[in-house]
C-alpha cells in the first residue's frame, strides 16, 4: 500500500499525475507524458536516415508569427493559437 498508511520503511511506489492534472489532450501529449515518466535520458537517440524534404512557405503561419511579434511588442503577454 502506498500513501496514506503509516509505514516504517519508504513506500516502493510513486504517484504519477493523472491526465486531467497534466493537460494531456491528444496522442502526442500521451506519448510525451509516457516518455517523461520513463525518462528522456533512457530513450535512445537516432539520426534521420534521409535528407529533409524541401521547405515550403506557409503564409498563414508566417502572418500569425508576425502578428504575435507585433502584439508582444505592444505589451501583450499571452497568445492563444
């Protein structure tokens, strides 16, 4: 038993935050949370085998970035995107 019971020795388990406490929304968030709990340093790194594809501009994203920079310059503290 972990937690509430009084024990003379250290408990051998630890509490992991529930999904609702961590802001996990999608699959990528779940995978990131699993990697965090498992330990990033325990996951082997790999090098990409292929070259990166050619980069293509994204006008809407670039416009949002410029707008965000302008809002920050004008004193905005938070951007919801």
